[in-house]
């Protein structure tokens, strides 16, 4: 297993390197002068030249990338000019809030998606299958930001059950119950689409497994239906579903960008929106790279879990 993980980590290195190139080029191709956007009303020719020199923007593009990459490899993500603080400190501080939101959403979509997929497969073509499938399709088809606005309108404005924004109460609070109270609406909003995707694919995988000969043999041996479903069929279907959960983890992280904006959640998504509007290049590059690297690590973890469930994959 150690050798398998080492091989997967080595395979992730060129992916991360390619991601760094893409992130750098995207920011370099954005129209406008970053130094002028940073300085605002203080954008005199002398100040612009000084900022360009400090950021290395007066050098050729390949040289800019190599300097930036070399600093990254040393753990130096640069300094945010808009916030006047190290990029890495700001990104890690914001990323912890994003991990809370994305982790909760991933847990919700994995549990409810797997449960819905198993139930609909076991009761194929029944009323339970039809009702759950109907709501799953609605969840997949509804844009997350629109669903978030509807939840705010109904549960925060009309019923006043949950707060509409923020991570903690402005006055008081700050403890775990307060965090959970603020987390409910954004986590549910972010989890709905991924829950639908996992439920549909779990249903398909379960139906395929339930048609296998060894499932018929298990039933013929007199095993209880619950044991056949959850011990034999579900375990086999999970091998196919685990990579999908890993992919959905990446989509949950990406979706956190606009969900955090809707709910004013102080995570890395809200930080990136503000950084893009102020043309804070190093902050945007650092934030996007951390999110992309997390996506790669999530998929690596999914591959490891899948190989534990099915040792044949390691060979």
C-alpha cells in the first residue's frame, strides 16, 4: 500500500505543475494593469514602475513564472498588496473556513446520496424509487446559488429559523452551536447537487451488482436480505462510487466560491472574489493553487480508499 500511495503522489506532481502554469497564465492574460489597479488614485508613473518592479511584472513572462514557481517551492507565496499581509497566511486562514463548509457538505452528500441510491435500487420501480428519483432530479437541475437564495428567503427571512449570512453571530456566540446554526443553510445548499449525482450513480452501481450471480447465490444460501444488500452488494457497489465521491469533493470546493458569496461565508471563495476585483494577483494565484491542490489530494484519497476496498486495483 505504501508503494501504491508513493506512486500516486509522484503522478500528482506533473498535475500540480500543470495547474501552476494554467493559474499563472490565466492571471497574466487578464486585461488591465495590475499595478494601476493596486495603487488606485496613487497610480503615478513612478509608483506604477515601483510596483511592477516589486512584483516582477517588468520581466518577460517565462521569467516571471520561474521566479514565482521558485518562491512557491520555498513556501513563499508572496505578499498581498491589498491586504498588506503574507498570501499564505491569508489563504490558510480562509481555507480553514472553506474546509468546514466543504467538509460538512461532502459528508451530507455522501451519506444521503449513498442512502438514497441504495434505497431506490432495492425498491426499483416502486413508489419510493419514483419519489426519491423525482427529488434527486430536481436537486441536480436547480442551480446552487438560486437554491441558496430560496433557502435564505424561506428559512432565514420568512421563518427566521437560521441566519442568512456569516459564520458566527456578530454579537455573542462564537461557539460550536453558533457555528452549526450558521452552517446549516450553506452546507445544505452546497450538498444538494452532489447528493443527486452520488444517488444516481449509487443506484446504477447497486442495480448492476444485484444482478450478479454471487448475489443470487447468497440469497439461495438463506442469508437475510439485509445482509445480502449491505454486506455483499453495497460493498461491491461502493468500489465504483468512491471515485465519484472524490470528484464531487472537487466540485464542492469549486462551488464554495459562489456559495460563500451568497451566504457571506468568510472562506477562500469570498476571498478570491475580492482579490479578483482588486487585481491582487499573488493572492488569487495562491488561493486558486491551494484549492486545485486540494482537489488533487481529495482524488488521491479516493483512489487509496478504492484500492483498500478492491486490492486488485493496486496491481
